[in-house]
C-alpha cells in the first residue's frame, strides 16, 4: 500500500531506505542488485580496455599510430599533462582535508530499481515534489549525493587536462579521436556534477534537520 497516491515510491521502499541510512545492512535482494551492477560495470570496462588492446595488436587496418606534435601546441599539451597530475594531487588533498569522500557501501538507494533511484534522486534535487513525511530521508540522500558530486567536481578537471594534453601533444589518429570523445564525456560529467551539486546543496539548505524546522503533516 502506498502512503500517498502521488508518491511513485512505495512505503516499504521508503522504510528500507530509511533503515539503510540508519545503518542497517542491505536486504539480500538489494545486495544482489548492487553486486550485479558492479559486475556489469566491471565487464563493460574490461570489454572497452580489451577492445583497445585487441585493436592495437590485431587490427593493423586501424591507424592507431600517433606522432609527437612539435611547436607551441605540443608545449601547451605538455603543460596540460603536468597540470593534470597537479590537479589530481590538489583535489585529493582538498577532499581529504575536508573529509569529503563519501563512505563506501553506504549509499541509501543502493540496490533499488533504476526507476526508484531516479525518482528519489529527482526529489532530492528538488526537481519533483516530495511526499509529506519524507524530508528527513531525502535530506540524507541529498547530503550523500552532494558529497558524491563534490568528488566528481574535484577530480574531473584532472581528466579534462589529461585528455586535452593528449590531444595537443600528438597528431590526429583513431586513438586521438577516442581521446576527443573522452574529453567531451568528462566535460559533460563535470557540467552535470556542478548542476546536480548545486541542486542537492540547495535542497539541504532549504530543509534543515528536524529539530530546526516545523513538523510536517502526517499525510
């Protein structure tokens, strides 16, 4: 039974998310879903890396050979490569000093169906209306997502500098085309992370802890 006819999430799911926030271990079904998602991501990454190596070793018809680029562009590219390392070190130090890394295995919506995760995330970003009585849960989700996106915002510039450096220091080839796609991908990741981080932060600021706000209706 649903508590609110306009709420796309069942009461049982809300209660499970609240229990996860409180520290209860994941139920078996959610744990299996989480494990299968991890396995899928790993398989995709292995397939991509394996495909690159197969292309290098057994695909002579694909031009993956690159030549170093001289001149001003090559110099700028080399500076970008060094700057990427500096950016990563600075980002990790900054994240550690601010204790900004989210705890591992403590995602409140881990193991939920993709549709449910998206619905809860949209509520936590303030994009869709939240049901009555769920502010505390959504605030905890928004705080976790804010920390997740903070890590992405901190680390993404290093990847952008890396791919920029690779593009500027080598001549054009199939390999640099792949790097160009990676550059666009990380630019999109950074843009989305900045937008979502601002939305999560705004939700947290608009909804203080229960002790600091008026009680919500029971629904």
